C-alpha cells in the first residue's frame, strides 16, 4: 500500500518554501509571474510561448484557479505572437506570456493585430535582462503596433489590467528585480 501523504510531503515542503521566498522577495521573477498569472487566469485564452517561459509558468503560476493554456512549441520564438493572435481571434480577453526575444522575433504580428475582433489582448513580456540586447524597445514596438505599453515593477502595477478598455491591445513589460531574483534562486 502506498502512503500518499508520505509521498506528497516533500513536494508540500518545496511549495511552502517557494511561497515563503516569494513573500521575502516580492519583486523576483517568480513572484512577478505569480502576480501576472493571478490576473491572467480569468482570460478566455492563455498562451505561453518559449521553453523558458513555459517552465517559469509551470513552476510558479497560481494554482488556486484551474487554468488551461496553449503552449507554443517554437524553439526559436518565431511566430509565437502571430499564433497567439490566431488562437485568440474571437476571444473577449486573451493573455500571452513570452520572453522579450520571442516577441522581437515576431514583430510582423502587429499586422495581424489590427484585423482582430474587439477584445482585450495582453502580451506580457518577461524582461529579466538575461537575453541579448534588443534592436527595438518595447515602447517603440507598442507604438508601431498601436498598442498600449506598461512597465511592471511590482505587484500593484498589475492593477492596470483591471482598468483596460474592452478593446485594448497591451504590451506589459514585466521587469523583475534582478537582485531579488538571484536571492530567490540562491535560497531555493
């Protein structure tokens, strides 16, 4: 006979440690992703692009409200936003989580954005400074696409999602604190 409680004890201990560290380092990448997932979990469509971003979501996203999300399996990042726009074409509210490089590899997706039906489209970009330098800044890209741009530095900044118009295209640049992210990883 299996002792299910005994088998689950280590994972509960790890989950408890993660929660404790997120409270200690509220602006680390894991906590910032958790805050975003708490807002995104009510979306009609959630798309997660890029292997690293999917791993972060799987490890740290909220788990109270069950969510189903689409995984974009592109290894280069090409086409992630275009695919998201296609999957979310008729959604009233849709969210996509990507890394900065994946977004910049699909800048042509902006041509699709203007053809979508009315609805909220939120593209959240994790910018933890770990990727190659950008050729186009995210505020410039948002302007090119006719999107709103918001930089997110802490939990309260995510409140902007609650006040979006019914037909908004938004690029959220999530900028976690690099020192807190390193401390989180070190203590985990």
